[in-house]
C-alpha cells in the first residue's frame, strides 16, 4: 500500500488527515515534528507528504525546502495543510516546492483534489523521465528572485553539474529572471514570474515565464549583440533607459541552449551534464 507521511502537531488534525488519506488507499504515518518528518521521509520514501507549516521545532517552509533539496525525497508530492491562508504564505509555499496548498478548515474534497493534483504531477514526471521538478511563482521583486535562485542553486549541487556549470546557470537565471521582471512585467510587483526547474538524465532545464505581452528576441535594438556588443548603448541612451543590455548575450554564452517561445514571454535555459555540455 502507498504510504502518506503526515507532519502535523495537532492530534485531532492528524487523526482527521489519517482517516482521509486512508480512504484514498494510503497507509498514514504520523509525526509531530519537522526534524522527525525529514528523517521519516528519507527512510520511508513516502508516496505523499502532508505538511503543516506551524511545527514545534521548525516551520513547514524550511521542511519543504529541505525535502526538495534532498535527492532521496525530491520527487515526493508535497501538500501543505495549514491555517495560514493569506496569499504571501501561499506563494511562499509554492516557491519552496509545494505541489498544493490546502487551508484549514477544509472540506474532504479540498484535500482529495490536492491529492489528485499531486498524483498527476508525479505521473507526468515519470512519463517524461524527469528526475526532479520544482515549480515556483514570485512577485516581480528582485529580492524574491534572488531567494529562489539560491534555492535552485542548492538543488543543482546535487546534480552532475560541476561548480563552474552551476555558477553559469545561476548567473543566467538571475539575468533572465531580472529581464522578466524589468521588461516583461515592467516592474509591476503584482505581476508574477513563474519558474520551472526540471532535472533529466542528461541535463537541467529552467523555464522562466512572465506576464508581459512578449517580444521578438531577434529584434532588440537596446540589447547587446555579439557582432557589435556596444552599438546598443546609444539606443538605450536615446530611449532613456539604464546602461546594460548585456544579459541575453551573456546568458547565451553561459548555456548549452537558450530558447524563447513564439510569443517571447517564456525562455528556457538548458545546461547539459558531462563532456557533452559545451560550457
């Protein structure tokens, strides 16, 4: 039988969650601390984790972050079940790798729907031969981008990428994420930047998407080009925008592949493992 690890310090809530997951053919395993939850997750490799955010020894955000950073638990579907219903905490939950967020009090169907989403996520990973995936969304704030990038950098250290490759990918994520904030979302903090990290057998891919109208990446007079890397500076001065414009060119040089979608509001960064990687 599939196992569901329940990290919950309220005995009544733990009992309720146990009954609900048992009705979906999971064997519940309960602990009331984040530290023990991490230990059990590594030991049992559960098929589902239900995680409270307010725990006696730590908070659920840190537990989730550590679960996603550990190769042994990276693919475990995680549902946060919490009384913290405000949007900032909900978004923070997704930033550290939660698959679903259920707020207390909840109806049984709310939890069942979240379990369905978590199962579908895992099935999608297995079909694509993906060894790990994290999807996060953040407001258009550079500080949040830095926080997410540090998190993803830690996860990359568990892949075959060497330290130089990780540094290159980290820089490219920062450059392209900042472009999404500055050019795509026009510094409007309420607009979201969505980032999806995926690890395959031979590569890491990071997709960054903004909520802007998009653009044609092959026709950017205010961005540097390899043929004439400083020609854009006069254009930027005339447009009244800050010095810069090197991010796209720099990122292309640090990656094995960089591609935009047709609309121009989504970019995929690719870094390959081993000697086949060109950087």
